[in-house]
C-alpha cells in the first residue's frame, strides 16, 4: 500500500511540475493584463485624450513639415 501511495504522490508531483511549465506563458499574460488594467485605472482623467491628441498632432506635424520641405527641395532642384 505504501508503494502505491508513493507512486501516486510522485506522479502527482510530476504532473504538477509539467502543468506549471505549461501555464507559465499564460500567467505572464495574466500579469501583463493586470498591470495594464491598473495603468488604465490610474490614467483615467478628463485630460488624457487631449494629451494623446496633442502628442499625435506634434508627431505627425513634424513628419508633415519634413515631407513638405523635401517636396519643395525636390521641386527647386528639378527646375
């Protein structure tokens, strides 16, 4: 009887270890989701969308200015 119970405990330990290894990526994703929920909760304010839009406008505005400058330079180089 003791040999059978030892075998069951040993097999259970092996299954637990392999299950822990298999669930490791899922637990990482769960931790990341929890972190993102916390960031979202802390970041809730009325100003957040405006700050995001301001960043987007400033980022795209500089790219637009560079492209317009390159277009004018190409035009004047070909004339």
